[in-house]
């Protein structure tokens, strides 16, 4: 067991060292105002070059440092959470491969080489989701990987279109007349990876993975890959007006859908997953408003408090014998005071409470939405999505932290595990002061919106009013008004799995089965391996027959010649 813990801690030290190196490199790049582009030519065929490119700029260094810092905290958390697991080394190596794939995605600006990170995230996430090896995990893993494969197919389609250009470097695509198709393919690929409507159903299903994986996936790796791809391509995507309009409508709809569904959910991990989906909608909203740096800013602040939120949930699940239903988890404030404090801090940062990490980024995005050139309905729906964040976050706290006394007796529940408290203590610093720190270090993480005082106070006023409204809406953790039809619809995520995922997956499955029978087991067998085998078999049988005939003829002639010679 000591060796297993040594592997975990060794990787966590490596990740912390890499994060520190990225911070030093970030300081060097910012002070000298430079960007490094490294390129190795792998293949040159008919004027099309395949290069392995690496871009080292302030964005990639800061994001990689943040990813590795959160991954190091998750590794330390895993030592205690996965204690006693017989496959801990395999789990650790898989998580490290997951982090490596995300770093490939961050540093590679070429679409061909980008598949190392993009496809690696999808395949490794499948291995992590099915880690517990039961039927539920397998169903969730298949839904996750197949929905991500849709985005992979669109990335491959974008690569095929860029063959006309002769290269795949995303930094040099200006003047390409067919970029409208590449724009569409990249947009759909980013929507699938970041789980925007109608590709949202796989995100709560991925909660079948262990909680440390969920903390990593929902904070800074898998679900943020689509947002980061949009930020990289934003200079080209923003050339088309319909991109901004489409992203605004999709993001607002995703935010409202996830917020409403979270109000009717009782699984603690799924509520946190739906909150991730809601914040991804806020990031996409910022991109639709033409503010990619604010989307990156919110991505950074969200990564800090969302990883903390998942770790607090994981500690509660670990202490309460694997229970995830909020109705079975009560009185956490007395049993786990430190964890409940961290949970409330991360919840308040998620709500955008003033002067916490989420406030600095979310407030600017909502102000940009208020003064944007969209209609009043979109503005009202966007602000309504922010209010829903406060409602389901307070509902989570009401049930878990301030719920009634539990009938079960937990004698071993305590906050004495240093390997769980230490990473949460590091992340709570980011949840408290991360927004102020990032905004102070990066001048592009701010925006000047000149609004009257009444409009400037709209967002804090709505957050505080939603907070007060939530106190009256729930009575001791029980929702007062419940409708069976609404419960059924919202707990099913508006039937996205039934209407969008499963029919499309069944269509692809029937198509693949038909192609398997007609092509792979049909013409490919006739014209390929089996056909060549049968032809060679006939040829060799014929040769064998005629060789025997010729051998018999030669033997007869030989015997006749010997007979003639001796007579």
C-alpha cells in the first residue's frame, strides 16, 4: 500500500513542479511580450505538409499551469479517496494520460496533431467512466464516447477541407475561401465536447466515473476543451455574424435547461455536473457576445471552485459510505465542519457572490449581455439563468449542510484526513481570491462597461434577491411545490437522451452494421483477404495438379531412357 501511495504522491509532485515551471515561463513570456512557435515537419506529400507544431504563449502556459495544479490536488485527494482500491496504479496512469491529452490539446495549434489531445480525451474518458465495470458505468461510458465521437468526425471533416489549403495550422488560415465549412465543423465539434444543447445528455451520465475524475473532468479538462477550441479559433469564427447569434441562443438555452433540471435532481454529483453545464453556457454566452478573453477568465475561475466543489462532494460521499442521494445525507455541518465550510465557499463562488472568484468573471459577462445588441428576451433569459444558479446551489446547501438530523449513526465521520483537507485548502484559496488575482495579472481579463449605477447594481441585486427567495422557497430542504410531470421532464433533461442521443446513435449503429455486412464482410472480403486467399488457393491447387502431371511425365521419360540405354 505504501508503494501505491508513493505513485500517487510522486505524480502529484511532478504535476505541481510542471505548474510552477509554467508560471515561470508565463512570467518570462509576458515580461518580454513574446510567443514561441515550434514546428517539426513529419511528412511532405504533394505540397501538403504534416507538421507537429507547438505554440508556447501566455494562454497555453497559464492554462497548462492551472490544469496541472488542479490535477496535482486531485492526485493528493485520490490517495485517500481511492484507498484500498486494487487497481489504483492503473487508475493513476489513466488519469495521467488524461492530463497529458489535455496538455496536447492546449499546446498544439495544428488540427492534424490536435487529434492527439482531442481524441485522447474522448478515449481516456471512456476508460475512466467505465472504471467500476458495471452495466450502468458501461452505458454511461458508451454514451460519453459516442457523443464525443460525433465531434471527432467533424474535426476530421475540417481536416479534409483544409487539404485544399495545404496546411492545418490554425494560426495561418486567413484568406481561405472555404473556411465557412471549417467554421461549421469546428463549431459542432466544440458544442459536442462542451455538451451544449442538443449534446448535453452525456455530461451528467459521465458522473459514473470516480469522484476525483469528475473533479478533473468538470473543472479544467474534458468539458473545457470545446470552449478552449473556440477561443483559439475565435478570430476566424467571429468573421461570420451567424456564429454569434447562434451561440447566444444555444448558450442561453443550455444555461436555463441545466438550471431547471438541477432544481429537480437529488443526486449530489449530478447537481454539480449540471452546474458545470450551466457555467459552460455562460462561457459560450461570452463567446457569442464577442468577448473570448472573458470566457477564458471565467473558465479559469470556474476551474478553481468547481474542482473544490467536487472534492467536497467526494469527501462527503466517502464519509457517508458511498451515498449520493441528498435526502440520505444530513447534518454535514456538525459532522464535517471544514468540508461544509469549503462547500459553502465554492457554492457562493459559483453563484457569483461579490468579491469571490466567480463574481469577477460572471459579473462582466452579464453586464456585457445587458448592454449587448440583442433583444430584451435574450437578456432576461440570461439573467434568469444566473438566478437559477443561486437557487440550485442553495438547495444543495439546504439539503446537505443544513438538513435535518440523520437517522443513521456515523462514528467514523471526521475532517481529520490531511490528504483530503490539504488539496481542498489549496483550491479554496483560488475560490476566494482567484478572480482578483487573475484580473490583476492579466489586463485582458477585464472590460470597461460604462453603465449607470442602477444598471451596474442589477446583477448583485438579483443574486441577493435570489438568495433571499431561496430561503422562502424551500422549507428545511423540502420543495414545497412539486409537479409530477415537471419532475419527470426535468429529471430526464428534457428527453435529450431519448429524442437526440439514442435515435442518432441507433441510426449510426444500423448504418455501421449495414456497412459491416455489405462492405467489411461483403465486398472487402471478396475483393480483399478472403478473395485473395480463395484465388491463391485455386492457383496453388492447379499448380500442384500440373506439377504432379509433369513430374509423372518426367519420371516416365526417365524410365524409358534408362530402359533404352541399358538395352
